[in-house]
């Protein structure tokens, strides 16, 4: 297997987004066809939340990159809500009863509820399918320099990027952001994808961890810290502005709608802001003479961002009926049904929606094939 490391190593950044992460699988499948080399074009792979799961799955099989993307696609296409979280009526009723008892009696006699849904099925799936020994093999064979998954420490109030990498990769500490060398396990993936309020935090050796996007104010930083000179970023939100509305027609947002907005901010706003910040830095550096530029400690990082071409809320609305009845009732009770579909789009792990997302990611990327090919080969 040829070494994929180049003078300009490309880092892959996969941000979170719940069920929307299926879009990334479609993009990666298209990239494998566009690149044509058969080798992993991304020596550095970084992800948070569901992006961490995609990153780890890709890294663990990247000695054969096209096969890795097909495995990832197959994993996604085989999902349904029940393989990610418990959809049984008894489970949903039990959780609802605990929340109600907490509100009425302060939770007297039972532990306080910490999540809407139980994601034990996801842990079982990852325990069965995550081939973590493939990461060490890929690093040893030169197909991978580093894979990084980020989680948020509740005890320390910091974003922690756990990375498995070549020996020359070094740990880092920044403002409320740490990079820590680790052996990536299912616990790291579960912690990184523990959506706040939706899934329970995950206990690790030094405390409880939650979703990687929670405190990751600079989503591009881990890949850059690990040596990426260029970044390919796969987002899960379109860049089309919402239409202007008449304020007089506005309705009071429900808890479900506010939760959807919170997840939208969590997964997408920091990423958009960081890409914008990187573009400003690149522009500023281009105006500085090369000899003076070296004194700044900064370097130009080219970035290519691939985003959905359509509003995924509309796509989720088309497939919302696929949700299990118990989850539809839960969404309705939260006011997230039939209006804004943001929250639904993050929890809709059903074949119709997942397949549509994969197909969209593939189609969007193939439409930009020349641009992607040029970026990877430059």
C-alpha cells in the first residue's frame, strides 16, 4: 500500500448532525470515485458528534478507501431509529414518567432523568461494527496520519479532542480546548455523539463527557493542529438564507422548535464561523510579505466546503411519517411535529430519509467533481 502522505496533507473535517450525518457518507462515496487513486486522500480525519462516528469508521478501513466509503454507506443504509435509540413504548413511557415525576415531586425517590432517549442500541451497534484495530494498521501502513474525535468534558468545562496518530503528533492546550493522545474506542464515539438532553452523557476515566460540538468553538482546529495544510469540510446544512417573514405572522416557538434551533446552532454555526475566520486569516496573510508572514506563526490553509444543495428540513418533512409511532408522539408532545422539522431531521434514522441524504450527498459532490478533483490534487 502506497503512502498517502504528501507535502500538502489534506485534512477531512466532519461535523455533527445526528441523522444528517448520512449526507457525509454520500459525499465520501463520490470522492472515492472522483479521486480514482484508490488511496485515502485524507491523511488526517477529524470529527465531532456523528461526524466522529463517520471519521472513526472511515479511518478504521482507510487502507482501502473506496471500500471504506462503501462500508460506511452500507452501515448508514442499514440503520433505522431502533438501531440508534430505544423506540419501544415501554422505554418512551418510562422516560416520560420519570420527567413528569421530577417536575411534580422533584424526582424524590428516583434518579433525575438526564435524556429524552436511550441510545443503548447505538452502543451495541458500534461495539459490533467498529473495527478499531484498523486504525493502528492504517497508521502503521502509512494510509493514515491521525484520526481525531472530539467530546465535551462536563467536569472540566473543556472541549477535548482525542487523537490516535503517528508518534510525531503532539498534544495541545488552548483556551478551553485540549488535544489528548488516546486509543480511540467505542466510549469515545458514544461520548462525542451524546446529544445534550437527547442522549445521556458517557462516563470515561476522568468524568462524564457529552456531544463533541458542545464546546468546539473552532471545529477546524484539531485537523490543523494534527498537521493538515488543506481542509475539506463536509457540512450538513445548506447555505441558502431562510426567507424573510412578516413578524406579525410569527407564532410562539415550541420546546421542540427551540431544541431544533439549539442543535442547528450547536452543529453548524461554529463551523460556519470558523470557516469564515479561516478565510479572513488567509486573506490577511496574503497581504503580508513572505518574510514577515513567517514571524506570525500562521500559515495559509486552503479550505473546500461541501454542503447540501437543499434545505434538509424539507427533506425530513417528506419522510417524517417513517418515524416510529412512539417517536412521532414524542415529537408532537414537544411541538416539533408538523411545523419546523429541524429536530425531526436530526433524529430521523429511517431508511427513506437516510437513503435520500446519501443520494443527495453523492449527487451534490459529483456536480462539483472537477472542483473536488483539483483541490485534492493541487
